[in-house]
């Protein structure tokens, strides 16, 4: 159901020049976005459609994210990474799916309280979480926070490209579908209605029991940081090469904002 309103739009807070310069040095441009509409996908997932303004080139790759600057209860700006779930190049509009964790977090308040015309500043697009070519098969594994990038990448697969997806969500109602030309299979894990709070033994066990298809694969480990660290360790112990694994921690208990980029050095 789409939400619309005639309430007066709110402007995005002005960002310090030094913050904008620092982000630009990291290869990220600053964009002003305005909310066009919002709708509930599931009980705990809300989709925002945002128009992207600015003169910089804007070509997000499926799987990449943007760094949104969202105020907390005190008005202080916090970084929140949200994947670009969809991109309408002609309209210069993106879709962002937000997991609702409770009304006290900046992301949830933004997703629930934003009105049509409200502005927000975001940096990007950014991230190496994109489809790697040259694989005979792909494995994607994560929790509900990873559905947007995983589904965005699945949509780009061509006929005959094989992928398996292991996803852990709260319950059956959080399950979503995706349209893809690829040869994709799914394994859903349900937590009995609970939010993810820490490392996931179920995802670790599911990966440990996954039998690799023939050929060279590429594995995407996304979600909670300690879960990914254990999964990387297990994959390396099974003989998977480091360059076949991409790991990115989207969240971990006690941390607000930011991502953990996990690599074996």
C-alpha cells in the first residue's frame, strides 16, 4: 500500500563541508534525495522511492549501497548504509528497502515518519558487492538486511547462470519473491518471528552443509559480522580460495551504522 501526504516537506540538515570533502576523497559524491512515496512490503520491511538530485553522474550497480545521513533523537547525524534495491535511470529514482527494527532507531524513524517531498542527503553509490563475472555458480547467504542487494543482483543474472540463495528471516511473512532469468534456487530459514540479535548458528550450519556444485563458484557472505567471520573461516578450511569469497558485515550487536569489510589478508 502506497503512502502519500500533503504535509509540508522537510529539508535535509546541512552537512559540514569537511564531511562532504572527506566523502568525495573516498570516491563518493553527495546527493540530495526527496521522498516520492513509501509502502510496506512486509511487517518489517518498508520500501522508499526517492528522487535523486544533483549534477554528478549517478549509475549505481546492482548490489551497491548509499550512505544516508539520518538524525538521531538528539538531531545528531548518523551514517546508515542502505542498498539500492531498484534504479529507474530515466526518472533518476531509486528504491531503498528498510528493515524496521523498532521506533527508536534512526533508520526506522526515517522510514516510518518521512513524508512525500522530505529531503535527505546520501553519499555514493559505493561498494564492491556486485556480480563477479566468470563464475560457474554463485551462492548468496544472509539475513533480512541482505535481501535488497541479493535480490538486486539476482535480477541481473542471465539465462543459464546458476545461483543458490540461503536467507534467514523472522517468519514466513517476511519471505519475498524475485524475478530473474537465472537458474536460482532458494533455502529459507525462519527464526520463529524473532528479530536477529546476534550471530546466526542456523546460517553457519546451513553453509557448512552446502555441497558445492561442479566448477568454479563465487560466494557472497552478507549480514551479521561475526557470522560472516565464522563462515569465511569454514569456507577457507574447505579449500575455497580467498578470491572466491566476498564478505561484508552489514551489522553487529552494539554498533550503530557503518559496514565491516571482511577480507583475508
